[in-house]
C-alpha cells in the first residue's frame, strides 16, 4: 500500500516514468522473496488463485491446512455472505454469517457482513460515499496552489482510496487478502484515529487553499 502511494506521488510530482518502472523492477524480486519465505502468504496466494478457478462455492465445514479445498474458506464464506444479502439485505443485526461462519467479520470482512445485512442497495451506498470522498480529495489536491499541500492532499486521498480498493478486492475475491481494514468502517481505534487525522489534514488544506484564493482576490 505504501509503495503504491509513494509511486503515485512520485508520478504526480513529476518523476520520470523510467525511474518509476525501474523502482518496480528492482522491488519485484524482493516482494516475491517476501511472499515465498512465509507460508501464510503463500496460502493467501493459493486461496486467491483457487477462488478464480472454482466458483462452485461448495460448503466447507472448517479450515484445514491439509485439505486443498479449505484454502479458500474465507473467500467462499465471504461470497456466500454477499450473495445471500440480496437486494435489500436481512436487516441490521440479522446477519448469520458473522456467527462463527465468516472469520474476521469486524475487520477484514466487515463489508461481507454489511452486504448481507444491508444488501445490494446498502453496498452501493458505501461505494458511492467512498467514491465521493476520493473525488473530493483529488479536487482539493487539484485546487491547491501550494506544491507541498497538493502532494500531501493527493497522497492522503490515494492512501484511503487504495486501502478501500484493496479491501473490497479481497472481499470479492478479485485480489489476494492482505489483512487490510476498510477505512472508517472496520473495527479498530488506531485505524479510525489515523484516518480521521488524515481527513482533518485534508480539510485544513482545502480551507487554506480557499483562504489563499480569497486573499488573492482581494488584492486583485
């Protein structure tokens, strides 16, 4: 996540593409080594690949490292939870997948439980709110006249947007699970505090940009 944010900020800051691609090429072997040296990371990659090749979503009673079918247990249960919500969901607090079926429903898979209780309509509302938040953040970055403020606003917005996309992608089986929480929704005091602090800085950048434009207008 931090690597992608740094590369995005370098691109916006005017770095040459050859430097960015060179950084990716140099980092790729180290990232592969970091995955191959830890069994749980290999299991997550296998789980992701297994979910892409098998959409039967047949029930799995429990996770067992010796059973290849149980590798995708989390993603399978997540897909079942999302699909069972239907259009309007089961209602707040009425979801059943969080009852020891789907692990980590309060952090990594909070969106799966949310989709079951609020359905397709509620999920679309969350997507819309995050989309508006990201668009407003980038608008703040575009309108900021200060170079440091512009890069800071862009970095904060990209950080929140990438975290949202990675979490949703993992929940839907489109990306390997990273253990990354959903900003402003997942349980966790430190995550919520850091996100709110970042949004506070973003609001401050917007206010300062507005004050600067007003002062410049008065001078004109």
